[in-house]
């Protein structure tokens, strides 16, 4: 599989045409850093064939309530399936039959008075009415909707379709090779496990995301960063993309991972 070049990036010496790829696991109701990374890339690889991580962000995320943060979580089947890949994780509809109603109630309780909640409520209401079987399908539906809401339109490919193997940095390199990347945009933690020499030998530049979280009006104070991106969307609607870009908004000095 190959992709044509399309984005411009700066290599410190000359301005060149390059196809930038970023890779991320399918999180549930992802945070703003997820979308900040994807908006800077031309190709987004959904890392769906690696091992599922229990009690992480693949099946839950945080939203803002009157008393602080609360988790919106999807129950999944993990007993005896500790090494299952993300794209095989089944939702535990039998053990927790009312999880969809609980998720929808959490969103309405926290955000129904928010200025732009009504614009997006129909999607989420229908989302939680549908009987989902696989976690990855639910997460993909949410991610695709939020891409559109934030005006982010990457080329999309699933890692499970590429026939790649390996772990950590070696896997990232194989994915970049498989899609014909000129540059790989990594999260900040990539500094800890990427073999930069191997990327250089493959002719693939490595860039590292530095995400400075925008500070925006939430329903309650004080401001809490690193919530699900729906917190920004429900509170600011069409202005959300500019805020994600850091335009006309204060940003925190800390670099978030």
C-alpha cells in the first residue's frame, strides 16, 4: 500500500513536501491531544491490532460534572482474555445491560445545559441506543464523528489490514513503511522507545507532538484539562477547532502526553 505526498513540513533546513503519518489506538471518547495529533497528519493509522490495555482509555474517558470529573465507561469482556487484541474485545452486554443508558444519562446530566449540546445530542443519543458488540466499532463511530465535528479529515487505515508485526518502536516503523510515510508524528512518549537511527535509515523523519492544552470556558470552575474532547465541543461548538489549534485562546505551558 502506498500514499501520495501532500503535507508541507519543516525539517530545519528546507521546506519539502512530505506525507506525515500518525498512529494511535482507538480510545473511547478521546481527549483533545488525540485530535491535535491527527490534525497535523495526512494519514491516521488506527492501531487496532495490539493488545487491549485494561483500565485505560480504550473503554473509558472522563467528562466534567458539577463535583469534578467522572468516568464514562464501557464494560468489556476480559476474563480469560488478557492478551486479546483491541479489535477482538467484546462489550459485556450481558453482565451490564444498562451501560448504554448510564453513559447517555451521564452526558445529559453533565452537558444538557451546555450551549452546543443540542447540536450533537442526536448522534450520541442514537449511538447509545444501538446494540454494540465490539468495542472497536463503537470507538470508531465516535472518532469518525468527532473528526467531522472538529473539521479534521485524515486518510484513515487500520493497522490490522497492513500485515505488520512487532512491538513499540519497531511496530511504529513497520507501519510507517507499510503506508509509505515520509515522516512519523509521534506522541511525546515516543522519545522513550523509538529507535531514531532505524527511522533515519528507512528515510522516515520523526517529529514529536508537543501539545499545549487550550484553556476554555467549562460549565464549572476551576478549569480541568485532559477531559474527553466532547467537553470542548459541547461548550464551544464551531469555535472548537480554532481553540484546538490554539488560535485566540490561552494555552497551558505544560506539555501533555
